C-alpha cells in the first residue's frame, strides 16, 4: 500500500468483526457493530505546534494495535482493502500485550 498520511493522520486496518455469537448464531451484516480496534499501517510525521512551529511526534507507530472512536475517521478502499484514515485525536489508546482483547 502506497499511502503516506499527512500531519497527525494515521491509516488503520480495522479488526474483523465477529461473524457468530458465542452460542453459534450467525450475526447479519446489518446487526454487526463497527470495529473500534485496528492495526496502524501508516502514520504521518505529527502535528505542527501553533506556538513554536515544531512537529509534535505521534504516540503511535506502524504495527501498533489501537482503539479508536466508534465513528471517527474516514473509510476508504485502497488496493481492494478497506482502511480508515484517523487523526491522532480519534485514537483513544494503544493495545499492549500479546494479543488485543475484543471490543464491546
């Protein structure tokens, strides 16, 4: 993917949403919740300080798993893959540990 975000923007691949419930019921597309976790695919250099003009680096890097606002970002398709472009303010937290938990 050749996509370089500008300023404090981040490109995220959303996690796949669950296809079935714990009891085995299939969840239709219309009832699925939007994912709120994903993997950072690309990140811009950071936001420029209005006071000093210096670039404030982002708190996330390529490969990080993040939790983001439910309705944040812009959905686009690049090379047949659905991704989100978020601002750093849409990112709520980084997921640490071996494997991220499920979002609710």
